[in-house]
């Protein structure tokens, strides 16, 4: 696909986001990104979570798109804006531009694909390079339903997550294993991190006190979560 085509698609996603952001019916908004090699199952994972659907057809993502899902944490309406990025290298410039302002990342590999596991370290470096310092990350080994074709053991996944200081889940978008749990945990650790910031700096005013909403851009100096 020509570069202009990709830019147009990314700009369509941006327009969709602007419309979506106009809906103020939430207490907090968290921007999340799903990243990882092509074909690990990022789009499938998002469709399973947002629409409870799955298809075995592979349509590789072009550029970037997002879905919205609202969850409730301690009586607060938390709107998740979940960006699904293309894993293919040629879209890297476009996709990394969206890292800024993300509060959480799902870094995915495929347990049946060694190369996707080897690439985790690089993806982690990309997060450090392009995102906000306090962004929270969960490592996910997807396709755990394909036991016969597994090449990355649970132990290796766990070891790598320990080494990188990340939490870890094995999941299956196909069989709906640990999909909801991954998102819920990510929301919880983002909330914990925000409460920590509040505790460590008493001059920070909670959003719930000011009535201000969290928006796409995290505002570490004045954001708080009552989750
Ligand atoms: P890009 O958009 O190119 O970055 O790929 P992606 O990571 O979005 O992969 P996608 O979700 O399109 O899935 C790739 C293929 O893996 C598709 O054929 C899916 O049906 C299949 N797939 C995704 N998740 C699972 C899973 O949990 N189990 C099994 N068995 N297949 C899966
Ligand atoms: Mg995709």
C-alpha cells in the first residue's frame, strides 16, 4: 500500500477518535495500545474483548485503528480507548507516533512463533523510546490454545516478563482465555500507579475532586484515579 494510503487510514482513525472524544459520558479515559509482531493476534484479541467475536481469517492491519470499551471500577466509568497497531515493520513510523500519551501497553507475542518472542525485547525498547515514562505494560503470550504447535514454554514467557519487570498472561483470543483478565489487570495497575503518584505528591489534585476528566494525553502532574 502506498504511504499516502496509510496516512489517510491513520487520519480516518484520528477523525473517529475526535468524534469519540466528544462523548463525555465517562469519569476517566485511558488510552491503551496493543503492540507486537504481525500475526500474533492483536486484532483478534481486541475483537474478542470489545465484540466477543473471533475469525480465523487473517487480515493484516494497515496502519492503526481503535475500539472503545467502557468498564466500571469502584463506581467510576472508565472509558478505554484501545489502539490496535499494525505489526508489520513498514508501518512502524505511523504506529510509534501513537505511543505518546498511552497509559498502558499490551505487548504480545505468539506462543507458536519463536521470532515473535525474540522480538519482545525490541518492542519493549520501542515503548521506552516513544512513550510516557509511567506507561504500564503487560506481556501477553497469545494462542495458548495451540498446545501442539507451542514453541515458547510458559516458563520462558514468565522468565522474560520477570527480566523486563512486566506482569504476564498467556491468552487465547480464539478460546477466550484470559482476555478480559488482561485488560482488567492493566486498568488496575494504571489506577494503582496513579494513586501512588497522588500519595507521593500531596499537591496533586485528584480528578474526581476537580471534576476534570482524563483525556487522551495523560497529565502526570495533575491526574488521579479513585479506582
Ligand atoms: P497484524 O495486524 O498484521 O499486526 O496481525 P495481528 O497481530 O493483528 O494478528 P491477527 O489478530 O490478525 O491474527 C493473525 C491470525 O492468528 C489470524 O488468522 C487469527 O485468526 C489467528 N489467531 C489470533 N489469535 C489466535 C488465538 O488465540 N488462537 C488461534 N488458534 N489463532 C489465533
Ligand atoms: Mg491486526
